[in-house]
């Protein structure tokens, strides 16, 4: 509802969420980081699901939930496979495979 009532275009919201994400991490505010990441995923950038998986697997700002972390990591690797660049080190061609290997290990 906040997204719809903001009056901002999706491009403006995406830009704002990326700024807030950086601020959230810089100030160690996991609520801001998590909310920004969720907005980015909702706005069509599923590669940011990697961050949600990271928070969930480690319990940073949320309850530790390996089952949900696996789902978020999987959605991020699906995004990479569909051509969306990775959020971190987009030029590292083996990163998606490393994340997928971690997801596979977590799921077992």
C-alpha cells in the first residue's frame, strides 16, 4: 500500500530503495535494509533476494529461517539465469553457481 500511495514512479521508487538500502547497511539498520530489499524485489529486481537469503540464513534483523533463505537465494539465482545481473560483483561469472551450490547444500 505504501508503494502505491507514494506517488512515485517505479523507477523513482527503485532509485530511492537503493539509496535507503545503502543507508540501512551503512548505519547498521537492518529494518531499513530489509524493507528496501523487499521493495526492490517487489519492483521487479529479484536478484536482491540474495540479500534476503543472507539475512534469513544468519538471523540478521530477522528470525533465522533456513527454509525461507533457500527460497530467496533460489529466486535470486533464477533471476541471474534469466539475465538479471548480480547485485554484488556482477562481473564474477561463477557467483551464481556458488550461490546455487550453497542453496543446494542448505536444502539438504
